[in-house]
C-alpha cells in the first residue's frame, strides 16, 4: 500500500520511517512525503491515474495551502483516496474535517500504534 504524508515539518519523515520501519521492510507500506499541500497535489496529479496512493495523512496547519483545503481538493479530484488529518490543535477543526470527508482526525503527539492500525487496515 502506498501512503502519502503531508507536513511542512521535515522531521516528520524521519519519525514515520522509524515507526514504520518493519512495515516498510516487509513491503506492507510505502510512504511518499510532501512538504506542502501544493507539492502533494502536484505529486498526485503527476501519477498514473488513478494514483496508486490509497491513504493521505495531512497536517492541518501549513503555510500556503492548509490541510483542510488539500482535503477538499483531494476528495473532489481523487474521491477514492482516504484522507486523515493531523493537528496539534485538539478538536478545533474536527467538525470541518469530517464535513469535508476526512476518515480520521489525529492529534499531536501522534499515537503511532493507533495510526498504524488505521493505515494498515486500509
């Protein structure tokens, strides 16, 4: 399964590579990282159609296009991709994210055990 992580903080990539090391080695999951909403959309649009990405995990607060804007566009252009949101701001954006079609809403610090279960169950 291919998943995309969208976050403007580049150290997030290292965290995901550490926590999903076993699953990546066993080819259960492959991550693609984008550091902005714009970069994520560009990557999706450049992939074979439909994109091979099955799951997107996006931060909400990013410079430029925020995660909620990305969520709306992805659900419109790529309705089969599951999108979950990450935020450090508790439930402030929960209702909006769910209204826009988010699958899950995770708060920081991430519980990687729960996150793994959600991603791997597809």
